[in-house]
């Protein structure tokens, strides 16, 4: 390396801001980078779920001619030769005489070609609907309707992850489930975060007896046993609530339970940051509390807070999944990862329909990538982790 | 000798340590009935071991620690303040005139601000300049005086070594043109080869900018070299104060003698004969 | 040299870090004889603590020892190749057994929830075949020996109940109770007030006379070295730049760095002497200069001197006194 380039590189390091340094350190962490890319893909999959799914993931989009069907992988070649367009063979439901079940049977002589950007089921973008208990509170906007999807097939159905017992497309369900789980997590984290910022902020900034009192309440909330609470709540949720209402309710509960850990971290950051010499230096210039908070406390915070949020996210997703799995959260017509997981508990599935497990892989990848990204960010954000004395 | 700049009259800083169920609440007497006269333009040394209350006294003079008894008066010819009873406006004005340099050059600089922003902060907070241009102008002036490279102003503190950071810290303290500066162990965290450089810088700044220093240190030999007047503190009280030469050549108090005798000499043939000081009840 | 206790040859220690391989100690050699105190002086980043930890293989896992590095330790008749030790049971012989270490921060080396006595006893049981009763008796004797009053009471106290000076004494007592052949003292007085530092220095001098072990005394304070050491090695950025008998090195420093250190030190016997700082800053270990590591800060060198490209050899400037200089630069003695 030439001296000039070397000097430039050094100057770039010297003038790099805190966030640039964090990013530079994060980039060096290979597992976190891979997890980050994976997470990005997952979020995109969730966000564009309706466009990417060839079928409506509810019962309306079920394929009655292909129930409990195996994954169909489009192919380019078969015994009749090759084609440039991927295709599937035809399928018929036939009665299996030995088990007396109607099972799909593949007809390898017919071909159905995959099509790009076909018109299909209608989905809406930007729609907003608030469905509170009680008709008068409901309001909403239907959003813009689209019917175009990424891929489809000429006739019959294409189910690359197979179908379930009612013929719903597992691929479409998985994508929508990722969206739902991420949404529950986001709402839960957001509520927990706002509460944590206010409660932890008050506690850390004022200190003294206020701090003691708030910490007492925080501890009290932390001691609430979660499972019995959820069971009670499950009993409380009226059956007539729509799946959306149920979904928001679950997110809010998760948020209300999740804040104490975050609040405690916010408080700790504030307490350590507040006693730093540079804060005293600002105060000795006559800086007001507002200036100290704006100029010193908040900036020192943001990196930590982002890290905390990313780290607490998988716990939200996990909680939602766990709740739905034990039947206390979302229920089957809704697509969430927990619901998908609940479907694999039957021995029948284990023996005959192993493709039900595909959503489980997505679930594990999602949680793992969150954990890795969170860890990577935490290592990168600690400005003193690599300072040698 | 001219009028003293800072007059400390039997100042105490007592911290409550909680109370027992019966009887009086216990207090920590961090500073106990201390009186000092810091002359204008002097380099006043305050020496003491850990826990002697020297830092608390320094901060009490700046009103960064409570004054629970006695009075601190500040008189620079323009203003005359009783520090313990300043109102908000007067305190803001006092902050311009009296500043602090910290011990730890790592903790004293916000890692999230550029050097320029760190040095400019006092000007911006106090509203001393009319605009960004004037602020930049004053930042550049003081940075040059503290021998900081002007290109370095764009950098963040992580780019600097301990000695350079201490120079940034000094520039921040001096940018609002104070008259009085408390330097609290300003060289204690630095290596020997860097320490001399910072001491010389402080000395030359004192001459050029007509400053008065309260130099707090645990290191007698450093104090002996830079200060013209020294006070020795022990357990919250002043044991002895005198002009530097007099104090080092002819120490009066037993505690001062024991401190002096405990300094290891550079000459291996002059063995350490530390006298142990036992305070009489 | 007859029968050195520990002999370090060409010790090089590097660390794998995010920024690449960082050289912390670069080819240093020294010997310590039984009953001798070697002072190792250096500023931050000089690698003096890494050197000390190498003697017990206590460096972090990302440390790499250089090819030709060797540390031979001869506590008795047998010589141990310290860097070749791999198994924990072999390490036990040196760590806390034949080699003991005392640290700058005594609080950090006592477990907070175990009494001082229990900790001393545990260590003795681990390294000797004493019974518990004997170990406790010896612990009390050692506490008494380092000047702790009421040792039979103190032995059952926790570290936080003692004052700073007491804690340092207790740590020395613990380090010496296994009768080590070599004591490594890593900045043992830096965190102490001068009056207590003076007491600890006196104590260590007495103990050397009594126990006759070798001591590696690490500090940044030349005054402390002058009072305690027999020989001194001056380290800077991982290299030894000067070493020799303490009197000779301090009175006639040959290397510009040693001279600079002494001139930068405020001295009490001459209050008017100006303080002369060494120009520049200590470079980061990532940017070690070529040639002589000190050349960018050496005011005496003219641009283009051989020190910028060549590493100067250790040249003998007086009997037993070596400096990293080319032979033609050895200063003449008055």
C-alpha cells in the first residue's frame, strides 16, 4: 500500500463517526453479516408475501383437488424430453384402496407449464382496518387491490411446499406466517420499547427514591408467571373475536410483559452515562438538562437501544410462536409460525406428510438470524470493547 | 501580593452517610473547615493522598460539589461572587470564568462528538459567540494554543493518544477564556514522557492567557515543579500551606515531612527512609 | 552468568486482533539470578506486563509466541522449558508454585466472597503437602511476617475489610507463602499512596533478603526501581533498549530514551531544573516504527540515520551495561 493511500485510510478511520465505526466492526463479523442478509431476505419475503404467494393462504385459496399433496418441484426435463419453460406433471385425486384415503396421483404423461406474473387471487396493499370489539369503533380503508403474482401455472395448482389436509398451499401460508410473526414482534417490541424508554428513563434520570420505587414495580412485573397469565387471558378472549383482534391483543400482551428487561437496560445506560466526566464537563459549562439529554445521553443511547431492540425481537417471535403452539394465541385459519408449528404435532404428519415441517425451518432461520445479528451488533456497538489499557 | 482571586474561608463539605436508628446521622467530612487564598496569576498546588478531600474541595470551589459550611469568594476585579449563594444568571457567568480539567482523558471526551464539537460545546452552551464562523474561529485559536493540529478538529476522540486527548480537554476548558482553572490530577493518567509535555503546556498557557490555576495532584514532585504555592491536605483538612520552595526545603508539619520522606529517590545510594505519620488525637 | 534462575531468550509475543497481528514483545532477552531483583521499566504499550505474563503462560488465548522464543526456568536441579508446557498439571508447578505473582490492584486478586485465610490455605493445599492445620498456621505466620497486626484475626476477614496497604501486604504474604523461587511483581505500588508505597518497598526489600528468591519488578516509576532493583531493563514498544546495573543505568544512561525518561521526571532535589518532555507521542502498537523503535522520537538523530532502517544491536557500554546502539554511538564516559 502506498503511503498516500495508507494516510487516506487512516484519516478515514480517524474521522469516522461512532455509527460508521459500529458498521465497520459489524461488517467484519462474518456470521452476523450472513445472518443479516438472511434476515433481510426473510423480511422481504414477509413484506411481499401476497405477491410471492400463488394462492390465498386461507381456506378460500385451498386446492380441493390436491389435499395433503407432496411438494411439487418444477422441472425442465422428463422422460419425454426437455423444455425451456419449467413444468409440472398433471395430478388426479384417486382412492387408495389399501388405506381408503383419497391421495393425489401424478400423471407423468401430461405437462403443465409454469407462468410468470399471472393474474390470481386479489390482495390489497396499504389497507388499514381497526376492528375493536363493538361495531362503532371500527374504521378502515380498503387499500389498493392487486391481482398480479410472481408465478403461477397454466391449469391446476402449483404447490412447491405441498399442501395441508384442506388443500391450502403451505408455501403461501409460510410467507404469510413470516409476515404475521414479524408484525406481532414489531408491535410487541414497539410497545415494550416505548414503555421501557419512559419508565427506564424516569428511573435512570431522576434516581433516588423514584428509581427505587420504579425498580420495585419493575421487579413485581418480572415476577408475574407468564404461562398461567396467558392461560387466563386465553380463557378471557371471547370466541367471537376476529383473528385480527386476537392478533393485536396478543401483541399488546407481549409488549406489556416484555418491557421490564428493556427498561432496566435503559436505566443502566442512563446511570452509567450520566456520571461520565464529559457530562459533568457539559454541566460545568452551564448546560441545561435538556442539552445534556439531547447532546450526550440520547446519542450515546441510540446504538445501545437499536441493539437491545434487535436482541429482544426473537423473544417476541418466540413468545408468539410458543403461545400459538400451545393453542393460546392465534388459531389455525390465521397464518403465523406458531400455528404452522402446531400443525406438525400429529403422528400422521410425522409419518406421511413430512413437508409440513418446511415452515419449521423458516422459523428456526428467522430466530437464529435475529440472534446472530443482535449479537453482532452488540459486539460492534460497544465502543470500549477493543480498547487496550 | 495582589488581592486573592479565590478566597476559601473555613469551607466544609459534609455528606450524610445515612443515619442510625437512634442518635445523630453520621456524616462523611470530605472537606472540613478549609481556608485558602489563591492569588491572582498563581499556580496553586493542592496535594493529598487518596481520600484526602482534594478533589471535593476543587469541585466545591466550582460549585460542582455542595458547600455545607463556610464561604468561597471569587473576585477577579470585574465581578465579586459568593459562590455558595449564586443565583442562576450569576452561576452561568461564573461558569465562564472558572473551568475544570479532568484526570481521565478517556472519560472526559464524548466518543460521539468530533474534536471541533467538543471544544465548541462550551461556547455554544453559553452562547458566547454570534455565529458558527466566530465559534470556529475561537476553536481554531485555542486549538493552536494547545498545540493541536487544525486538521485534527474533524476527527473523533478515538483517533488520539492520552496526551493528545488531554490537550483537547485543556482546549475545551480554556475556549471560553476563563480566569480560573481547576486541574484535577491532570497528568496522573499520563506516561512520564508525556506528562512533562502537558505540564509545560499548562505553564505556558498560564503565562500567555493570564490564568490562575488550582493544580490538584497526589504527586509531590510534580507539584514542586509547577506550583508557586502549595497546600497539603490530609483527611479533609489542610495540614500546611506555604510557598513551594519554603514548603519543600523546610517543611513544618509532620505529615508533610512524612510525605516528602516517602518519595523514592532516583539515587540508589540514597535509601528510602520513610517516616510514618501518626495523627495525634 | 552462573546458574540463572530464569533465562528468557528472544521472547516474541504477538496477538491476533481484528486489526491483524499485533507485536507486543519483540525479541527480548534477560536473566534473573536467585536473590536478584530485576526492574523492568516501561511506559504504556511497552509490553512489560505481557512479558511478565509470558513467564507463567498467562497471556490471553490469542497470543502467539515467536519461533525462537525460549524461557528456561531452573527452580532446582531441573530446567523447565516454560513455553513447552501444555498440560494443566505441568503448569501447576510454575503457576502459584515456583513462580508467584502480585498485581497492581490487590482487590482484583482476592476472591471477594472467600476469607483471606481460606484463600491462602487453599493455595497451600494445592501446591504443598501440608495439612489444613499446618497451612493455616503458616498463613498466620506469613501475615505476621508482612507486618499485619493481629494476624490471627485478620486471617478470617474478607479482602474488602482491609485498607489498601493492608491488602497489598496480604497479597504479598499469599504470594510468598508457597516459597516461590521467582516472584513477579506487576506494578505492585502504582495504585498505592506514596506513604504506603514506601512501606511496601521496604517490606519487599526485607523479604528478598530473607527468602532469597529472584524478583521481576515491573513498574513505570524509575524512582521505585532505583530503590528496589539490582539491575534494570528499560522497555519501549516491545523491545529492551537499555539494561544494566541500576546505578550505572541511572547515572550514565546511554540510550536517548532512558536519558529522556530521566530528564522528563520532576526531581525534588532541583526544583528549578526544567522538565524536558520526550517529543511526540508513543505510537500505537499497530504502527511500530522500522529500525530502532524509538527513532521517530529521538531528537538527537539526523534524518536518514541508520536507526531508521536497521535494528541496533545490544552493545556493551560499560561492564554488564548494554544499550540498543550501534557501537560508534556509544557515549564516552567522563
